[in-house]
C-alpha cells in the first residue's frame, strides 16, 4: 500500500511542471496523466485523483475536486469554476468526430479526411457531476446544478437543478442553502 503523503506530487514537483498556471494547496496524484500542460490552468485548493486524464485547453478554478478515472478532453476548452467537482469516471468532451460516414474518424487519419466539431464546456460554480456522467461538447452546466449517476448531458442545464438520465432530464430543484455558509 502506498503512503498517502507520497501518492501526490510534491509542491516542488508541481512547480517544475509546465502548467500555464498552478495555484496553492494543489494535490495531483502521481498516477494522473496530462497532455498539453501549457494549456492547463489550475487554481487553489484543487485535488486531482488517480488515473484521471486531462488534455487540451482546461481551466480549473479553486476548491475543485476531480475524482479517480475522470477524463477531460479540452480541444475546444473546458472550464471548471470554483467549488465544482467530478465524481469518479466522469467524462467531459469538448470535441467530437463526425460519425455520419462521410468522414474518417480518429486522430490517426489525415485531418483533411476528418471532420471535428464542438465547443467549450463550462461547469459553473457549485455544480457537481455524479459517477459516470458524460458531458458532450458546447454546453454549460449552470451554477449549483448536479447530475445523478450515469447521466448523459447533451444540452445546457439550468441552474440549481438535479438532473438524471440518458439524456439528462430535470428531476427537481436543488437547495441554495449552502450559499449561506460560504
């Protein structure tokens, strides 16, 4: 069993990585993977757990937790604002191949033979994604919204709601009581 203290990169190790920006009190698992670090900004009090993969243009605010096995593909940008969190195995995709059959699919093909579309994904303050939530490109999860386990989000979600299902549907409103505590 690995000692928890050694499970995360040290402050010196973090400072030597080519992140665009990195805040204070950041814990990043030694088992997390990053691509294009120079395009990734990380705020204060952030924790990124084992086997998470972050790639592309990603901005992480402060007080954010990215649980184990999460994948963030930020070709067109991903922004996680303050006080947000991703439960295990969440996937956020800001780009998608054209699956119509008119184009080839995947990064190993000639770019002139592929068609990639998408847009920035924004997760606003106090939002939380449940286990195995999948977020598709070009949408916003508004402030305070949460998703249940195994939710597929294919359009923007209104603020302070609880959403579940495939595709996501509003189940109920979420309390704003936590705002009185911050």
